[in-house]
């Protein structure tokens, strides 16, 4: 079952593209934009990741961490991050454990979905955005929600 607004996120620990462990515990007290994307170095995923890169300073100003997740390995993530100068971690969910825990749906029944979660400092999901085809819209949506949270 897919996690929804108001649900706590599961406890997790995954390595990023540089081999550093990233855990749900390190996000305590901070906002987290966790975006699941299908595949490194594909046109839609590159547009999405570069959108987060281009607005990264704004995300930081809003007090949010940005982490990308898919099932590619560290070498693939590292090449993708270096090629596109991505300033944020890409988590290696090689067996799709985290994707399954969040309940990220498949697109068209067989492609890994593209879903972004906005998570508050208590580990509670505040917003879910699911749009497989429009990667850049995930950036716009995340910024809008973070701005609303800051005004609350």
C-alpha cells in the first residue's frame, strides 16, 4: 500500500553515489524532498534531476534536503551526478526495498514510477506528487509545498 500524506516514513539506510550511508534518522528536524525517479541518464530523469540542481540553493534556503532514489548502482549514480553536476545525494535502492516500502507505483504497469515526497522534520509525509511524464514539475511542486510549510 502506498504511503500517503500524514504517514510516517519507514526507517531506512541506503548508500549514496559516493558510498556514504544516508539514513532516515539524519533527516530528523529537517525537511526532506525525496524523489524517486526511474533511471539514471534518461531524458526525463535528467531534466528532473537538473531541475532540482538548478533550484538547489532555493531548497537549502527553505531548509530542505534533496535526495534522489532509484535502483541504479553507485557507479551509475556517480557518473550521472558528475555528468550533470548534481549537488545532492542519489541513493542506491538496488533491490527496490525503499521504493516498495513507500509503495511507489509502476507507470504503465511495468516502468518504475516517478514520485516526490515532501517529508517534515518529524518524518511525516506532508505532500506526495506522482507524475511520470513531467519530471520538471516535481521541482515546481516541491518548492510550492515547502514555501507553504514555511508560512505555516
